[in-house]
């Protein structure tokens, strides 16, 4: 008898069950920040734990058959038979037991930040904004879904790592010095006193200087921003310096989001930053549309309703504030 082999198989089966339970918990809509920290501790126990969770997450994400209905052209089945509006919406709801999870789990409903973000010292929930007073008469303003870690002082200069989201550094009365914000693979170092903002989402970073001077470095390239200037950087490198758009930059500070011929997938991604749950575009038709307007971040459901009316979109509302638009 191969006792060692039997024990290993039993351990693997147990880890699979536990990993499946974690994914179900995160996808239930009832998970808490404590659950997220408990999961992190569970995964840290052993590389096999982390591997089991990653595999369970992939399996839930890649559930395929039920998502085909959501990807299909509204009004037709695989056999070509027409579906009524009632049947189409009913089909979306019926698929929710599996397909909605697959659509919404990257990670689950994106309600949880990527692993490194769990090390944040300060964070905001969906729809939340927060202000934090830092040493040296520096104030940090955080937009929705933002995670920030405090960096150790280097050469007497304070600093933050913007792990994800959007943050404003306000230090108009700070004594002379430097303040650094690390975002992605770049750094923004302000000569205090200064006011500047950094947005870091989906691998792209934007730094906007509102007062003072900010040096932005990405790789070997360096540029200096003066008041009224901004610059973007991503995997392609540091882009050209441009003027701040007064209607777009800092709009979140006024509680609004501005779309200007914004592709609908990008607009929906922004909506999901402020709205609990998840809005999911279904099919290709809406992917090609764009939207313009100025909307309150406190009422993203109004934007969803306007998108529905403007494009005659079909809507299915699922538990957990999940909305399917097709």
C-alpha cells in the first residue's frame, strides 16, 4: 500500500474543497474585509494553498456553457430560433447561477483588490472618499476603490505607494521638502509646497500638477510638471506632457464623473468604480458604442438607466447589484 500517495491525494482533495469554499464565499456578495485577510493568511500557509485557490478561481471564472447565452446575439438561440424579450431576459437570469459568476469573477466581482493591494495602510471602499492627514502638513485625499501604502522616508522625504485608484496630495502650507508617490513602475516627486494628483488604474498612470512642481520618472525618462500640466505613463513608457483638462481632471473631487465620447466599455469600468455590485456588458453591439455626459458619482444607477434608454439595451438585474446590459 502506498500510504504516502494516499495521504497526498487526501491533502489535495481537502485543499480543493477549502479553496472552492473560499471562492464561493467571495462570490456570495456577503464576504467582508476580514474574510479577505483570512484568505490571505490561508494562502500564505503553504504554496499548495495558493495554487489550490488560483485553480479554483480559474475554474469558476472559466465556466463556459452558461456564458454562451450571454454572449449570443440578443433574440436568437444557437439553433437560430428567435427569442422573445421575456425569454431573453429570463435566459439571462437563468444563467446567473453559473454564468454571472464567470462574468463577474476577475477576481470575484472585482470586489477584492489584487494580492499586493492587501498590504495597503489606507483604503477606500466602492463609492467612498476619504481624507487622511499625514506628517509635515500634508493631506491625502482618496477617491473610490483606492489603496495606498506608506513608504519609509528616504533622505527626509515622505512618500506613498499608490497601489490602485486615485489620490490627491495637498500640501500648500508644507515646509520646503519633497514628497514622493510611487505608482506602477514610476515615481512622482513633488517639491513642497505643492498640490498634485495621481491616478493608477489597469497599468496606466496619470500625474497632474495643480500647484508647485512635480518630477515624474518612469525608467530612464524624466519630465518636470508645472502647475496646469499632466503626463501619463504605462508599459509603453512616459508620454508627452499636456495641459490639464479642467472639465476632466479633478472632477471626482466635485463628486462627478465626466464622459466625453467615452467608449462604453471604458465608461462601464468607471461606473463600476463607484457603484456597488457590477455592471456587465453582454454581446458586441454595446461594445462599439460611446457615451458623453456629466454624472453624479453618488447616483451611478442613473447612468445605467440612461445607457439603457439611449441604446435600447436589454437589462437583467441579478442578486448582489449585478446588472447585465445586452
